[in-house]
């Protein structure tokens, strides 16, 4: 679900460092390429996604043997 302005180029993906540090650096670089309006759109979209997940664990089934 990436938008066109967020997709990376082929050169960056070739030098991608797998791990938490590499991922954090890649996310920071991606964010710096966005305009302030695009950053705000990204934040609003992310918050909408997280709001849908909030409290979902309470609606799930119990794990394990239940009587």
C-alpha cells in the first residue's frame, strides 16, 4: 500500500541494510523526501489505520483451552 511518491528507487533497494537500523534509516530518508503536505497526509493515513486496530484484541477469541 505504498503511494507513488513514497516508492524507492532501484539503487536504494540494492544497498538496503536488513535489520532495525537499516529499516529506520530507510524510513527516515523516505520521510525527508516528502513535502510537508505529503508528510501530513502520511500521518493522517497512519493514524486512521492505527485507530482501526485500537482495542481489537478485546474482540478476539481466547487462546488455549476454554471450558
